[in-house]
C-alpha cells in the first residue's frame, strides 16, 4: 500500500505540470502561422513600454556626444528608414532623434559612451596661459647684442672718416706754411719717385692715413732731405681710446743726408733726458762714440729738461753757438732730439746667430725730431708754429758744413773710430774663424764629390793624387812658418 502511494504522488505532479507548460508555449509562433491571425491587443504591452521610454527620454537631458562621432551618426541616420505610426506627422528634430536612439541603447553593449562624455566635460576646463620668458619675447631687448655691434661698427666708421680727414688737414696746413721756405732752399720739392727723372710735384706723398712724406733735394752740401709727418692714428678708434689713458703728440721727423766731404768726423746729440737715454741705448753710433752719461746743457744756457751727448767737448762748443742756443731755448717744448753723426747706421742690428761679420755702412746724417704742440688736440694753427724749427734745420746744415775740428780733435776722432773697429773685429774674430772653417770644409766636400763622380778610373786616380799633393804643400808651408817664428824668437 505504501509503495502504491509512492507511485501516485509523482504521477499527480506530472499531470499538474503538463497543462502549465502547454499554456506557456501556446503564445509562440508556429512555422506556417500568419501574423494577421493575432490580435492587435497582443502587442499592447509592448506599445505601453515604448510610450514610457519616450516620456522618460523627453524629460531626461540630452547626453553630450563628441563631435568626432557626429559624422558617423549622420550616416546612420541617412541609412536608417523609420516608419511613422498613425499619430505622427513627420520626423522629429535631429537632436530628439539622437536622444531617442541613445535612450534605447543598452549600457552594457556601448560601454565607451560614458568615457566619451567625461572627455567632453574635461574639455571645458579653462586654459592656463603661461608667461613667455623674457629672452624669448620678440622685443628690442632681445637684440641688444646686435644693436651694440652695429653701433660700434658705425662709431668705428665715423671715427675713421673724421680722423683721416683731420690728419689730412693738418698735413696740408703744415705744407702750406712751409712751402715757401722749402722752395727757396731746394730746387726739388715733393718728388714722389714714380718717374725716372726727378720732377717737383709740389705736394705731400701720403704713405697711409697718418704718415705723410716729402722729399726735397737740389741744395748745396746735402744729397737730400726727407720730411716725415707722423700724426696720431686718429682713424683708429682703439688708438683713440688708448690715448685717453696715455696722451701722446704728433711728430715731425727730418732726415738730412750730407755729402761725405761736407761733414767732419764727430757725433753729437741734444734733446730731452728721456729721448737721450733711449737713443744712447738703441742707436749704434751713440752707444759706441758717446759712452758717457748725458750731460746737462746749463753751461750753454739750455733748459734743465734738455741734455747733451757729445763725442768731444770741442764738438759741443762748435755746434752750440748763440744762434743755435737761441733756437733751442725758445722752442725747447717742441724739440725731442737733435742728432748729428758721421757714423750713422741706424738702430743696432743683431743677427739671430750672433753679431754681424761686417761693420754696417754709415752715412753722414742730421736727424731732427720735433713734437707738435697740443698733446693730440692739434689744430692747423699749431702747425704754423713749427716754421722757426725748419729755419733751424736749414741753419744746422750750413753750420755743420763750416764746422771743422782742430788737429787734436781730428786725431782723437780717428782713434775712436779705430778703437771701435778693433773692438768689433775682436768680437767677431771667432765667428769669422768658424765661417772660414765652414767654407774650407764645404770646398773639400765639393772636391771629393767631383772626384767620386768621375767615371774614368785613371782620371779619378790623378785627381786624388793632385789633392794629396796640395794638402802636403799646405802642411809644409805651415811647418816652415813655425820654424821661422822660432828662429826670430831666438
């Protein structure tokens, strides 16, 4: 009985479950059924759901969509075809359609929509404008280096033009004030040396922007006179700035070359203390013939600023007459040095290997160095003040021609020149021996090479024998000289 009861219970459960499952699947469509057999009321539930979703979409704010997705959505709208229901007159606005479409999307299927909205919200953040650094700004302050360079270049060009013109005006002012005196004493004034024949050009020869030359010749007792106007480098801006710290003056240097018979043998110089010390150290003739320290010229009435270098006292007495002292005393501020010498060879010349093997060539020369007043701020009127000094130069030429040493002075001058030559020979004796030995060795080497290059063996043998005989003869001559010296000593 109990087993029968157990069989009936499952049977009843199956019977109760069968009608329920059959009713559940009665709503499904069969394969051959027509859609017209179903009532419109069967879809009423879905229509109500659509109305609720549309109402929620109208009340909800429209979601922000990135601009990049709009073209794709427009293409989808163009491709999509929407059938209107009976109660609708036309299409809604594009924004409303987008809202309806996005409201029907499944949030799980379109997971990136929320991130896109966050990105669009982040684009609304205000822009932060940083200040551009000063060195990157496009202003005049960024080009201060270029401005300084252009300004310096313009200043250099303007200074070059102004300085060059000023030197030219000063040179022309000097020539205009001295031209009459020079033409009255010299037949040729202003030869530039370009033509074969000497031609008087009557103008200065410009060597560069601050040096002007004038060559004069055609006068008794002198070969010629070279006048050199050495102005300051006013065209050089750096030199102008340097002169602000250490002022200097313009100079006029005059070199007169005399004939050999028109000057006696003596060396004499007068000038400032600084100039005399420098010349005695640098000039060959003053260092050799005027070895004593510079002496004061107070004995002759010269200012204390001037000193004298002289080979002999007789020379000083002969040169410093009343007229010469008058010129020097009245223009002592313009005189730097006056140098008379029959042994003038210029500054000391030292070769790299040692002293020169020959005495330098000498000329009988008169040198004058005058300073232009103004300490650099020279005006054309200052050039006119140098005219009396040119008169002194002309007078010095005639004075030196007339000056003659007495017998004792002449002998002393000759002894001084012999002493200088002897000292020079002693200093260069070893060098001359080395030079002679070098020449002999080179001669022997050349002779040996000539013998070795001889192709004929017999001729080569004869040349070697001749060389040996010559060497033997030289040895015998040396031995004979030694024997003669010994005999004389006995």
